[in-house]
């Protein structure tokens, strides 16, 4: 048609479910990706990427990492308790760094287990819309990044990632602080009921 320009702009949100189903065969890994779907799509929006091949690449890397890390986390204990939280961080790491790797084909050299924020001005020189402000920074780890680039990760790396995350969660007191603040905002009768529940949780050592 002369005189008419047509622009085709694909969107990852339209094909997300189909690609996850196709390239992530493990049911549990697929469930985790779907839990994080909105955050992953936000990353593509923030970085102004609609590259379907990048999405496929990231899905495959996440599925592979799930398999190798899961074997380390199947023990009963802290690894199992924190497993889903740990994989939330790993998922954000995998998808955000895959976007970076496919766009720039290099990554900042890190120390052995240094973490850094990916969505800073050095990489994506654009302040996101306010609704995406919580996605401005993504914490990433060198072993995960290295795996994305060369498909190599050692048992020692996996051990450090898992044990390091468990230690971080054990040392984190924000959960306790938030529960206390929540109690202080309630009326007396309701607060007393909740306080009884909190005391029982303390007895069970749920606050570590």
C-alpha cells in the first residue's frame, strides 16, 4: 500500500506463557517463573526491549539453574525454608542480566562474590517511570552472570550462593521489626490477640 507505513512491534507479554511452557519443562520451575511474570515483563518495559530471543534465552538459563541449584536445596532445613525467596532473587538476576548481556555482550568484572545493582545509569541510562521505581535496581551475583555468559558454574559457587542467602535471611531482623510495628498500630484488643500469636511464634523460634 503506497503512502502508508506499518510498524510491527512485538510484545513479550503476548508470548510469555507460551514460551515458558515450551522452553521450561520442569513444572516447579515453570510455576516460579509465572510467579515472577509481572516483574520480568517490567524489566523488558524498562529496558525498552521486545526481543523474543532474549526472553527465550533467559527462560532456558533459569530452567538450567533451577535444576542445578534445586539439587543443593532439597535438604530439610534452611535451604528448603528459603528456597522460594532465593529463587526470586535468582530469577531477577537471570532475566535482568540476560537483557544486559544480549544488549551489550559484556559484563562488569566482579570480585569473587561481590553483588552489584544492574539497573543503574551505567547500564540503562534512563530513569524508569514512577510505577517501575522498585525495579530501578536488581541485585546480581558473579556466578549467575558467569553462567549466563559461558554456561559454567561450580558446586562451590552454588554452595556459596545458597549458604550465603540463608545467612542473610537468618541475620535479617526486618521481619521482626515489621511485626512489632504492625502490633503498635492496632487497637488494644486486636493487638493482644496478635501478641499471643507472636509469643507462640517466638517459642517456636520462627524469628531465628
